[in-house]
């Protein structure tokens, strides 16, 4: 088996063949980042019938090439840039760096156990794209509403209420009788902003409906959990991907930043709040926790009240609930993944 390490850049990619038995380089090729050069790279790689491509940062600059190779039946491994950096530091040469060395370092990192297999883009990628789009739409809506508030402050005594919808703003504008040219311009601008908000609201609704459709098609049962709607379920599935990449629920909780970190103490074991981990997933767990706390009949509400009765503060009890929800979400996603895996042979 020949390992073909790839160091991707925006305009060029460099591949180096490394024999895993001897860790010796057997050749190298530099190509431009275009489809014709991709085919030349694949032709070069086919000189080794038993081969495996090892792409550094296959979810970043190497994503297009990695997906192109996977779509043509090639075995592709993703290796993080941190792993190739460690290899360079530990090899002879004092951490010298160039594209050919980086490509070989990616292959060597895989030999040492780093890396994961790259799969064809599926519903997970689609949900991640929809989630990113939703974040951008929500930020655009916040900016537009803030602009509308600024205009309404100059048109209405005291301005508009904090929670302002497009319909409320339109109703307020109907009460405005412009007295001069500047007020006419302000009212026209406010009308334009209301139109933009309505368009953004429609796009957000369509985005949520598409998320719900894809979450259902993916076979996920996360929405059966109280407080988890299509948006939160889509964010969990899209950002986590395969839950089986986490060996335990504790590993997943650590990844989300929901697991407390033990700190050194001479007297007894102490822990502090984790500030690391995926903050987007941490935000999802926080939202679910807050929602369940407000639902009297939910399991999270009962757990939260039990922790309060044990003497914990509301903040501490909420952190405990987030940790419990991280375990629950991991178990649900693992169960979904296994069920779908068993159903695949029947579907084919």
C-alpha cells in the first residue's frame, strides 16, 4: 500500500508518495488546482495499484480535491495540520518546511495513527450548509432591525418597542405624518427596511422548513427530545457529523465544552468551567437546557429541580443539566447511526 500525501493550497496542490514500510519517498508531483490537473494527479497516482490518498486539512483547502477523489472511488484520509506539524518537528532537519515536505509529513502522520477516512458529502454536509446560511440570515436580520430602530427613533416619540416585528413596524409607520423632507426620507427608508425584514423572515422560515425536511430524511430522532426543534437538531447533526468518532459520551461532552475541567489542588479534587470546545454546540446545549427548565413536564426540568434541592446554585444546576444533555444527545446520535447502518443493506 503506497501512501500519497497531499499538501493543498488555494492555487496549487503538491503530492508525495511515501512507502509506509520504509517511510521513504517514492516520487512527487505538483499540480495546479483545476480539473485537468486533477486528472493528471490521478493518472500519476494510479502507477501504484494499492494506494491511499492522505490529504492535509481535507475539510479546508483540500476539500474539493478530497471529494473529487472519493467520488472516483479513491480511498482518502483527512489528516489535521497539527499532526503534520508534529511530524516535521520530530524529523531530522529542524522542522524545515516546503510543500513536498508537508505532503510527505501528512502521509507519515497517518502512519503514526492520525487521520480519519473521508466520506462522500451527505445530509450532514447539507445541514451544515443550511446552518451556516441561517446564521448569516439571522445576523443580517439583526443588523436590519437595528437600522430600523435608529430611523424610528427620529420618527416616533420614544422610538419603537425592543421586540419589533415587520408588521408592528408597518403599523407604527402608518401613524407617521411627515412634516418635512427629512421626515419623508426617513419614512421611505423605514419602509424599505420593513420590506427587507419581511424578505429575511421568509428566507429564515424556508431555511427552517428545509432543515426539518433534511433532518427527517437523515433518520435522526433528535427532535423527539423536548426542546429540540429542527434548527437545533440540524446544528447538532451538521456540526457533529458521525457521533461514532467520539469513543465515549465523556469525549463528546469534552468536545462541546460541557465537561468541567479538573484543576490541581493540594486538598481535594476541584473542577472549573471549560472555556474550550465547540462553542456553537455548547450554545445548542445551553438553549436546550434553558428550554427544558421552562417546561414543567420535561425530564430536564425535574433534573434541574433535583439539583437545586441538593444545594446547587441555579447556574451550577444548569451546567449539570448541560452535561447530562450532552450525554443524551450523543447516545441518541449513536443509536441513529447504528440503526441507519443496519438498514443500508436492506435498502440496497
